[in-house]
C-alpha cells in the first residue's frame, strides 16, 4: 500500500471514533503499523473526551510502541560460547513437587469454625512435640476452672490483643471448648519487661502456648512459647548443583526490566566473561519463580496506565517467550502471586490451562502457591509472600527493608499466613498454610526486596523483583532491589546474589 493511502486509511478509521490526526503526523510514522490495532490502542489510551479529539504525533508514537511490543516475539540472542560446559547438563534431575491441596469452602460460619479448629489441632501437635520440663499442657481450656490458684500451661489461638488502662497487655486465647484472658503485666522487673516486650509481638489468630498462674479468671503469664522449628542439620548433597530464585517479574508492566531479565537468561547460557560466574551459571539445575509472573490486569485502580501490555494473555506469552531461552536441562517451577490470573484466596492453584494455552515444555512446571519442592534432596518451601504485608505492620521492629525478618517470624509461628483477613485465605477443612514440614529453604517474594537469613539451619531467601521502583513504592518510601538473583549451591549452602541491575 502506498503510504499516502495509509494516512488516508488512518484518518478515515480515526474519524469513525471521533478522532482526527494532527498535521504533525507523517506518513513515515505509521508506515509499518497495523492501522486497526493502532486505532484500537489510541481509543484505549485516550479514553473519554467530548467532541472531536485531535491525535498528536506523541500519542501516535506511544501507541505504536505498545502495538509493536505486543506484536514482536521476544527474541533473546544467546551466543553459545564454546567454553561453557554446564555441570548441570550432565547430572540427572531429581525432583518432587508437593502442591498444597486447593480445597473449596463456602465461607459460612461452619467453615470458619472447622478451619480454625484444624489450625489449633495441627499447631497443638507441633507445640506438644516440643520437649517441656513442666509436663504436658492443660488439655482443654474449659478444664481450667479446676486449676484456680495453680500454675498452668495452656495452648490456644489468639483472638484479640489489647493494652489495658493499667498499661498491661491482655490477650484472649481460645480453643474448641472455652476462652481465657492472659495478662502480661507491665512491671518494672527485668523479667517482667522482657516478657512484656515479647508479648508485644503476639499477633491475632496465631496459636501459642502460655505458662503462667491462674488467678481468678486470668492467667498471669510467665512465659510465651511459639511452635517454632527445631534446629535443622545441614544435609550433605553430593551433586554440585544450584537453585536460582526469581519472583515478581511483572511482565506487562512498563517497569518490567526486560533487558536485565534477558541478561540473566544470557548468563544462564554461559555468556558471562567471568570464570567464577560462568561456573556458577553452569551449576543451576532449578529455578523457582515465586509468583507475580505478570503484572496482570485490573489488580489495582487505573493499572492500565502502568502497563506496556494491556492484555493478560500477551503478558503470559511474553514470559513464556522469554523463558523459552533458558537451557532445557534447567527445571523451572512457576508459582502464582497476587498479580497473577488465578483466584486471590490462598492457597492459590497453579496457573490454569486457559492461560498457559498451547504452551508446553517438559521442564516448566506450574505449581500451587505455596508448594513444597524437593530438589535433589533439598526441601524448598516456596510461597509468594502476600502475608508479609500484615506481618510487617503487626510486629514491632519489622520493615519492608528486611523481608527476611518477617519470614523468620512466620517460621517461628509455623504458619505462612497467620493473621486472618490480612490477605484472603480459603477457610477450608484443612489449614494448608501451616508449615508442618520444616524446609531447608524458605523462599518468598512479594516485597520486591532481596533478603537472606539463616534461622536454626533454615536458609531464608527473599528473591526480590524484576520490576523497577513503582509509584506506590515511591509514595511509601520503599526501595526495591530489582534484577538481583540469589543462587543457592546445594553442596556447600553458599548463596551468591548475582546482580543484573547494572548498578
Ligand atoms: Fe510483586
């Protein structure tokens, strides 16, 4: 088609939607673009207006770049270097996936009662398994009436926590039979102060044990016991393999750092010039992607302004096109997060077939959020981390700057999302967010900030993001650490955070 005809076509199609091109739009500008898609994109971008809208060249340029972005398949030019001999290609994979059962519930009163009963039962079992010099706890809270004036040891779920007029902390605990008020007095003794401070980190809906004295109808607390984890021994793994962790990729967002993500893929293909880096890349046998694969559609008000791909399917397609370039001896596990197109309530099911469409690769596994993964003997508990928001705001001393700290708090509580209502949870028959098995690695994302800790032998990793700093993060003073990928070596438990940010 002659370019002047193309401009005529553009004018005529624009006029049908009450728009006209300004004189600064040249024929060259629109030459290689599909006019229908361009007009569609302009209608989407410009939104509502009165009368006739005159489209200028900047609006056209922006729309063209978006149309072209969704049109061009991602091509990563990987230069296979002759001296890259990945050890991971020669070692057979050995993995097991244990997804969390995704049960359904109506959300009626009976469902909630059963859900919390199950939570108490499971966590009571964990608490009872801890060695206690004071014998076993009082079996049921309704039996407490026979213990007045005596020392007691109780287990229950926290239903409320308040500061009384006298400045004490009062916690109400409940089990299947009754409830009881527990007092942490704000006295000046060193022990009293320390217990009082510890009590300030008690959160709603968690299951704890208390040792104290029953005076009238109150338990005066002397000690708080969290379910916690036992000290875990380091495993000796013979294979010299690595696990790389990524999350919060947010493909489809204008802030998705595509070039940096591509650099990471090239690195996995041995394109690094540094010998140690190349060797590390060659060890990577597994990648865990812990959610927010895409930015999604309609996740928050006016999100469309922040999207480079305003189509969910295109967002996933771009992700699949990108990971297509990851060597196929690497097994990739993909969890959903709160931006992905599955139900928000946790546990979240794996990405549905409708989104994955005809995409199929033997080395890409779509799994639930959370999931347990056993990778050559290393147990990884992967969870997106949506509950980190409520934990950071509920426990004193927590911040978005150190996401590993709230992750450790979740391990102590043996629950991935203890505060009910902090984020959406399905009140199913079984509380599948209880951490019933202690993993070697606990990994989460969600807060877009890297963090690493070792807690009682468990390696705690937050794997950051591939999205640049958002307006939301600017508003709340949060500083993400994009394009940094932690790699765990299973032979020596070393963690190297490879920096692709260019900073
Ligand atoms: Fe995210």
